[in-house]
C-alpha cells in the first residue's frame, strides 16, 4: 500500500508541470530556421512595423517563457502574448475591479515574422 501511495505521489508531481489544453496552428508552407530564445521579442500588442503571422499557439497552464521558446523553435522574430481565462470572485460584481483581475489560466501566442521589404 505504501508503494502505491509513493507511486501516485510521483505521478502527481510530474503532472503538475505539464501543459494542458494545447492547440497549435502553423501557417507557412516552408519551415524557418530555429532561433535562439533570446532573439525572440515578447510583445503585449501588435507591433507598428509590418509583419506576417506564422503561427498561433494556445495553452493552459503555460508560462510566457515557454511560449517564447515555442516561437523560437519555429523561427519567429516575436510572439504577441494574450492572457486568457483567469480566476474570479463570486462576491465581487465587476470583473475589472476584483482581486483576481490580473490572473490568467492560459495564454494565446501569435508568432510573427517581420517583413523585410
């Protein structure tokens, strides 16, 4: 019985670090070269300079660093991050004013490549 409890505990530890609820869409026909993660910008809104969208990622329980790594793996110049979901308080009426208004449970990342022309 003790071995079973240890086994279940180990499984739970591995599962807590996993990304769940994942969806990815790649839009280019050709494959781009992988970039170093430090070369990929993290943006909170669309940049003013011209770009093309090369992929969209969506996942629950993921970090900005993990989203940036995915963008680097497909050769993106930047990734636009949008937090989605989040916690809420039933006792507070206005979503923007509650104590959880800055929380999120997932991220949407749009990987972009700047136009060179």
